């Protein structure tokens, strides 16, 4: 049984569709990313999964139960963890105090010390929340999300506002949780984050699914155009190269292609045969961000056409 | 109906639930005392007012109230003030702040049941209110020689009804206040205006136009009900049933508004 199953979900506010015919599944222990521009329906979808918001139609199962049913809510809330976009911790308590308070809500919480260590706040345990830096507060927030030892963790933009080191730490934490069997539902604006963590991505735009798949295959990315670039070797003219350059600037040659294996083979064979070394060789696929921007842009344009 | 119940179930236990409420009460109390503003505005203010007013004209007598002293007049008044500021003003500001900073939403998404949270907030508010009444009574007795109430049972009833109703009013007004910035001014102005009109600072004649107006509001009646158990005037019952009835009506009305309009999420989005 998957951790989450959503089938043909609908939700509208005052006649405007916020979420329309959305279906997806999240496997147990997976890291699942929900992407989309602001207003695409991400928060609405996540709030319905958390049981915080009611749906208008469709079938939703979270850890096997319907989160819309009142009698399931307490059961569900002891088994999910939620980290909201905005930090919400009482500023006058110490790190340990808030964690102990929230631990008391759960029948079988994680140990407070373990959580403090997991989020890297060992030397801040006795410090008041208001004295923490923004990044440290965010990590405490994540700590509160996992204190109940959840099977399913919702993370809404967990690393927004974190410095690079704290971001990497949070990524490691998410990977550790995932390895331990926790399912993670992630929303993020950072594509590198999604690429580093998620096994499955759904892109929402205008309340509908614009694309879904693995981060490396999204939108046909694994077959799309590739840019191969390298530095032009000394004493070689562009015309001497075994491939046709698309651009050349400052000694850097770029070749656009959709059959990168052939181009690379010709280049390397030529290099070996003529003893010209090729410096700075790189193969660049479309980034996830490129694909994401194109998908959401297309979806918005389609929506405008429908309106017109 | 379509739910196939294959999940493991959590054992239901009243004892565990009660422990959960007490757990939350402990942190509500910590929040109140650690976050000193609340303590200063409720307990600090009432003590300060009582001491200042007592120092200026405490032993003068009030002819319209059968020559009781000002101190005798102020002690029940500030005991009532304590209940109202803890249950109404502080609670309303506290709830708006927690709602707008996302703390309520976060609690909503935790396994702490709503009833347990509300019970904990209520108990914690009651603890503050009762300790405040105790402080005022003790200061009145030791500092100004004001006798304790003659009917403790009647005082107990006033506290139960007063705390319940003003808590409901606090929750109700918090649900109509849009943001943190206005929470303090709106509740304080409404509260102090009613206190003034209802005769906390000076006695008003029960037949005056001011009294006629104030009688529509619960503040006047709590002041009256709180004074009754002291039986300062001959022939007045310790049980102010009429006043308690009007307070209870306000409590029920505000309770209904609170239930209908209570929100967990910040208003700004």
C-alpha cells in the first residue's frame, strides 16, 4: 500500500478551481517533490493531505486512511510530521523546552536529545528560540516536525533562507530519514534540492498536473538537447575540429546536439589520434529548472488561451 | 464507508488524555510567566492600581454606598478587574498572536486534540485569574484592613461564572480581530472604556444614565457580583443572581460566536 494515494482530487474556492483532477501516488519511504509556481495548488493539496483542509471531490488516502474523515484525524496526526513554510515556535522558550513540550503530544516520540543532535543544535539546547539565527530556528522547526517519529513528513520549503552549509545538513537529514523508512513530501523552489533528494516529482500549474516523473526524466529531459563544450586546443582552427561548433567565444567551443554519444566519440577519437588534449570538456543537459520553467510557462499559456 | 480498517488502533485512555491536558497546562503556565508582559499587564496592573488608589484616598468613605471606605470599594473591583484582564484582554491578545504567527495552525496539526488545547487554555487562564484574586484579597487585608468576603461559596460561584464567561468573550473577540497589531489596542480600549463606564474607578449611582448604559454590558455586572460576597452594605445578598445571569447570557452568546468563527490559520493568507 502506498503512503499516499490521490485520485482525481478537486478543490475550489468560490467557484475558482484551486486543484482540478489531480492524481498521484507516493511510495513508502520515498522522497516526493511537489513543484509549481505560487498559486498552483501546492499548499491546498498538501493541506488536504494533512487533513487541515477539506476536498470537494476525489479520493485521498494517507497512510491508508481518509484524512478528510474527522475520526481519522487524531490517528493520522500522531503519525505525520508537518513543517510549515513559516517558522512557528514560541520565541521565549528554549530549544529543549519546545521539543519536550511537543514530544509530550505523541504516544511514542523520538528522544529529545536524539532530535537535537539530528538537527545539529547540540550546543544550543538551552538557548531561547529568539536568540537563534534564522537558519537555526528553521532547523528547530524541522526538529519539531520529526519529534513524533512520523512515518510521513511534510516539508514545505524546508531550506528557504538557509545558508549553503545548513542546506546540505538538512539534505543529509532528509536522506537519513528516508533511509530509515520515513516518507517525505517536499515542496521547494530550489531545483537542485529536488534533484538531489526526490525520486518522484509532480509539477502543478494552474491547479493541474503539468508533468510527473523522476527528476532526471521530467519533461523528456533525458532525451532532450545537450550542450557539449570544451576549450579550443592551442594551434587548432575551428575548421580543423571533427565536429561542427554552434558557438565559439573566448576560446570556449559549444556544440548543440541531441546525439551526444556520437559527438563525444568523434571528439575523443580525434584527440587520441592527433594528440591534442581537450581541456574543460563538459556535457550539459537541460537543467531541471529549464524544464520546470518551460512546463509551467506552457501550462499558463494554455490556461490563457482557454480563458480567451 | 469505503475505509477498510486495517490500521492499528491507538488505545483510548481517559487517564492519558488528562495527562495530556496537564502537560499542556504546564507549558501554558510557563508561557504566561516566562513571557512577562502578560503577568505585568494583569497581576502587576491590578496591584499597582489598588496600591496607588489606596494611597491617595483609601480611607475616605463613600456616602452613596453607606459610608464604606474607598479601599473596601476597590478591593472587589480590582479582583474583578483581575478576572477580566486575564480571561478577556490577555487571552484575546494571546490567541490572536498565536493564530497570526502560525502557532495555532501548528498545534492543530499536532496530535493534541482541540478539546485538550482549549481545556488547557481555560485551566491556565483560570489559574492566573484565581491567583490574581488571591493576591488582591491578601493585599487588601494586610495593607488596608479590608475584610475577606463573608461568603466564600458565593465568591467561588462568581469566579466560576466570571472566568467561564469572560474566557468565552476573549475567544470570541480574538476571532474578529484581524491582526496582531490591532489586538492590543482594540481589546484594551474596549475593556478600559467599559471599566470606566461600569464604575471601577469611582462609584456610579445605580439609577444614573451611565449605569443604565453600563448595565447592558457584563463588566458592570461582574463588578457588582464580585462585591456582593463581601456584604459591605446591609440587606444586600451575597448571591448576586441577577448579575450572574446577565454575565452567563453574555458568556453563552460569545461562546456561540467563538465556536462559529474560531480560526486556526493566520488571516493574512
